[in-house]
C-alpha cells in the first residue's frame, strides 16, 4: 500500500499507464500531465512517462485544482481562514502554488462544516417598518 497526498492505493505492475492515458483519465493535455509530474502532483513509474492508474483516478476524484480565493467563496470564509484550514490539515493541499487546493475536497469540507447564517432572524427595513407600524424613512 502506497500513499500520495494522503490517498492510499496499491502499486501493481499492470496498473501503470502511459502519459496519453493519464491525460485521458485526468481530462487534461499530455503536456499538463508532464508538468504535474514535475511539480510533484503525480508519481512517475520506473518506466519513463508511466503513471499509476489508481493514483490518477484518486486525483481525478478530487476535481480541478482551484485558488485560495475560489475555495474561500465555496466555504464562505476568508482566504486567511482557508490557509489556516490547509495548515491544520482540514483541507488537503496540492503542491501547486497557483491552485493549492482541489475543488471536491473544498466542497466536501463545506458540506460537512456548514456556516451559520449570520442574518437569521433579521428583517429588512421595509419588514421592520411594517411590524412597527412606521414608515421606512422614520426607521432610517
């Protein structure tokens, strides 16, 4: 059993695929596969340009790599809070500096950690005016 980026998979000789097949599994170009390998996102096999299918499928399941800002929007927190979640290991990071987290990892975190609605129980100015029997201009 081998792990990469916290994902476990078995290494079997018959599960290694070409860069072309890796690109198909990930939905990217072949040159992107090679860039990902150089950056440490993909493990290369003993043969030049061979990649482990299970690791590719696990990576594909994590979705596209996204920015901290996009992750903050999905989670509903600040960029600093997202960085803190990455540092704490709550959201796994990739080794890509531009797109450091994966969409599905962030979405799974957001689903399991919903943010409270800060506006729950609040009324609009018009609704408050109706409740109080006053005009909106009186309230403002």
